C-alpha cells in the first residue's frame, strides 16, 4: 500500500513540476512576444537649379569676352554698321534667369570707351540703363561704381529678365574737336566699352 502511495505521490510531483515548467515557458514566451517590423530607405536631396543666360548664351559657356552687337542708327551718308560724327548706336544685353530656383544678386558696371587714337573725340558712351522686367529704367554711370541689386526669388522663378541698354553717340557739337575726330577717322582703330555682369546666389 505504501509503495502505491509513494508512486502516486511521485507521479503528482512530476505532474506538478511539468505544469510549473509549462507555465514558466508560457510566461517567458509571452513576455518577449511583440510585433516587429524593420525598414530602410534613401533620402533624396533636391538641389535648387542655377541657370543664367546673357543674350541666350548660358554664362557657364562664356569662356572669354562676350561679343556685344551694336545696332547703328541708319544714316544715308555713312556706310552701314559704321559710326561717324553725328552718328549713334545702341547695344542691348538681356539677362535671363529663368531656370534658376534661387534669388540672385547682380553687379553691373560699364567702362568708358577706350582704344581711341585721340581721346579728345566726342565719341562717348552717353547713356546706360538697366531694367528689371516690369520695372522702371535705372541708370548705370559709365566708368562709375558698379550698380548692385537683388532679383527676388518670385521674379526669378517667373523668368523676369534684366535688360541693359547702352547708347554710343559721336556728338557733332560746336566744340573745337574736329582734329581729334579726324584723327580717329584716319586711324584703323576699334574702340570698345567694357561691360561687366556678375550674377551670384543671394544668401
């Protein structure tokens, strides 16, 4: 009888131990069970575009001096595309920022005419202006300090151009300048007026 009781007690103990072990496994397993996800990706960096053209030529492609064409006022007594005393001509530069996605700081300057045989001549750069599309003309003094201004982002993204217009005149006044004018007419010279344009991102 005692042997049977001993076996029964032992079986109960093992049953209890097995139940405790099962409960422990269930508890531990439940403690570390959770929803799990993982993901990876790339952050795409969008860079603001930069593009400024002068007379339809991208500034990045201008490696030397840009040729600035002159439009001569027609005179039946002077050969076409030439200037002489009492004549005049104009040049136009159109700065186009369309394609850029930042505000732009501009610096514009124009030098006085150089390369004349006799500087006493009245061949002069008499007027230079710049105009932001839709605005009023502003003066640039030839040989003076550079004019600086900012084109707002809204105007840049709208493609508003900046137009620079210069006028060259050879005045035929009453001053005693005929000798200087004649000297330049005799000489094989090609006087120039330098134009400097700087465009940079406005910070």
